[in-house]
C-alpha cells in the first residue's frame, strides 16, 4: 500500500508502482518565515527523498509552455497542418 492510498488528501501523482521507489506529488505552502504551514502525515520508519520546486507568485502550474530561447522562433510551418497529404481517393482504407 503506497503513500497516496494511505493519505489521499495530501497526495496526487504516481503511486502503487511495481518498483521499489514511488513518486508522490505534494503541494505545500509556507508562512512568512518560510516554514511549511501544514506538514502531511508521512509513512512510519521510511526514508524519503524530497525535491522542492518553488512555484513563483502568480505562476500557474498549467501555464503555457515555452521553447528554449536558443530555439525559439527558428521553426516554420509550411502548408496546411490539417489537410491530408494524399487525396482521399488514394486511401486504401476507403475502398
């Protein structure tokens, strides 16, 4: 039984994998001093590895992704992306 199934109100993400390591995503908030406001219950007698990614104020986790500045603007679209390349008459599946 994994962490997310023990503590569903705190966890979202991958759980119950067939491996020795399980990943669980926790969204935590801190107070004005930088202390975690609500520490979730953790599995007993477990070693945990934590990586903290700070979400900037106003930044949304669902914000539109942007390409690396090194490649931004270098691509080009040629032609219609929606229209098929071959006429429908040539499709074997339609015969």
